[in-house]
């Protein structure tokens, strides 16, 4: 099955649209004016005279390179990583999972009305959105809790932590334990590289957005009620989110209805 390219061009067009623009570019007055200027520049620096048709072919060949590229994020995920992140993630005690492309990080159109800086989690689709200005959002793939155990509603970011320790709750100890009373932060820790703690008012909900040492579960609903992300993605999100930011977690059956046409992934 053919995969549709997600590339977009610097002027807002897609590659197929550029093919339609080439003929008009060739016969525009501005094109030939620039061509003459290029020829004059080559002559001025002592180069040989170049026929206009060869110059035209050269410039046309450059059009798709100069006008069409993958859009990128700044800073990138790698730039968000500290020296400690790189050291710990270089020696993970688990295999790196082959996460489906749809759950990799993308910038998408976002028609909803949440304010920039808001986090929205679509539990049905297994996506987390970080809302950007101008109708865009960063979409990350996540693992969510099973319906009976998952948090839904509106919360705020009450705490942020890098490589947090994990303190299993009494419920987790009863269902999945026994675990130590506290598990030190690190790549083997279930909370992964970052913890974003959800509060309602001044009360900790005991739900978190966090990294994972089981990336193979991204895109699934599993028993734990928290929201798991790839470590690379939660590091990226952590650098963007602010304390007291709003977090909206949609309940099962309430889809975000974001028709995503991704323009970048990473």
C-alpha cells in the first residue's frame, strides 16, 4: 500500500501543487528578470557565458529543493535532553519498541478552542495534544488506563519532576505488587524520564502524565490509570508545559474530533 507523503512546502503548497506552479514560474517576468541577474553575476565574477536555457533548467531544478521541505520543531527533542537524559537513555534495560507511525510526534491542525499551553488527552484515540497558537497542536501518542481505572475531567499541572521516584499506591500494591515502598528514578522506573502530576485544586489526583519503561504499549489502554508517553516525547512535553497549566482528559466515548493532517513527525 502506498504511503501518502506528509511533506509540505515552505510556501504552504504540497509537492504536487509545485508541479503545477513550475510552468507559470518559467514564463513569469520576475523569473526571467532574476535569470538575467544571475547571468550578469556569473559574468561579473569572470565566469563563462551561460546560455539562458541552461540557467533556466538550473533554477527550475532548485525550485523543489528550495520551496519544499519537512517542517521542523525548535527546539527538537534531542535539544530538550540533558546530559543525564542522554546517559540514562543510552542504557535502557528494555528494548526500544517499534511504535506505529501514527503515534509518533506530529504537528497537526487543531480546530478546538482550548487555549495555547493546554494539554488535552483523547483517551479513545490514544493521543495527547499540546495546544499551540494559530490553530496548531503537537500530537503525541500515549498509552492510557483501562476505562474503569482512567482519570477523566479537568485538572491542572500541580507538580513537575525529572526522573521521578515512584511510590506505588496501596491500590497498585494490592493489584500488582508487591513492590518496594519507593523505586528510585531511572530508566527502569515505571514513571520514566519525566512526571507531570495532575491536581484538582490543591489535591493530588494520584494520576500522572509520565514516561515509560514499556514503550511497546503506546497506543493501547492498559490496566494502570496514568497516561504514559515515550520518554523522548515526555521530555519534549515537559519542556513546554508550565505549572498550573490546564489538562483536559476526555472520558471514553468523547472523541476530540481532530482531523489530523500531520506536517511533521519526530
